[in-house]
C-alpha cells in the first residue's frame, strides 16, 4: 500500500444518528462555531504546554497534529459537541460511538473493530492539551470498569472562541429541560442491563436498589423516602426490561 494511502478515511465526516431529538440552542450555536473555524489549526494547539494527565508533569516529547490527526480532530470536536450535556460537561457518548459516527472505526479481515485513531487522539492529544478530561468508573452492578467518560473543559470551548460566561448564558434553559427528562435517564451500562435481564425479578430489583443506594447521597435518599425509592426501583426495572427487549 502506498504511504500516502496508509490512513483509512483521510477525510472523515460526522454523521449524527437520524430521528434524534433536536439539539439545544447552545449545542447548535457551538457546533456552528466549530464548523466556521479550523479547530485543528488553532494557536492553542501550538502554545499550550501538554501535561501528562497521570503525573501532572509537562510532556517534553509530544506528538503534535499531522494532517490525518487534524482531520480526525475536526470531526470529533463536532461529535463531542453533539452529545455534550451543559449541566455536567459530560459527552454522553462512548469513544466507540464517536468513532463509528465519524467514520473512523476500522475492521480487520477477521472482523475485529478498531477505534485506535480516535482513542489515541483523545488520550495522546486532547487530554494532555487540557481540552478534555477522561474518567474511568466502575459498574455499580459487577464492579468492572466501564468505558471512559469524557468531559469537556473550558479550554475546549476556548478553541471555539466561546467564553465561560457565554456558555453559562444558556444554562438556565438547559437545566429546566433536564429536570423534565431526568426520570427517563438510565444510569446502567448495556452489559449491566443484560446481566439484570437474566435474573429473576426479586434479584433484579435488589440489584437496582443497591445501585440506587450507591447513586444517591444519604441526604437525597432521606428526601426520596421509602415510597419514593420503591417508585424509582419500579421505573428503573420497567425501563431496563423495556430497553433490553428492544436490543
């Protein structure tokens, strides 16, 4: 294979899923800003000092953006914004989902999927540069690590020319929307759902109860009360079973 063709999909494009709910005003605004500028060639990419997320030390040997990594960054920024939650700063999509929808996932001849191009962009560039923070969390069901959670930092929005004050200008509307939809959110992983679905109802509800106890603080549980907790268990059990049947 000629060297110039060694990268799969040199001009990736972000293709969001169809039939999804309309993005918030802030998300549309931020995505428009990201589309109007070249985030991969921002001065921040050359002036910020890269920091090792694990040690906090400056990385003296650091790979800057070549054109292929730059093209991946342009679409990943759009994808991250599409799934961004302004209340928590969380990107509500896994690295695999981002790679898939940006056309950056590859498959070997044996059918194994690779998301290396995106994971390296995040781990070796976006995080050391301070544009994102990644966090590993354990499952509340089986104590195993779940896929990394990605959080966007104020520096990420500096790439787009969006200040913190401008960002928080949109916050009240988003909070109001979030309150209306919070009961519909499920905080179990798909692997957890599959495990719970194989249990009898009593065991499944006990698993959900333990997860809820770990999820809420003591003061929140006091406010919820026994009746409220039972209602939440009913809701989560119904939603988990419903979601599993759809898969």
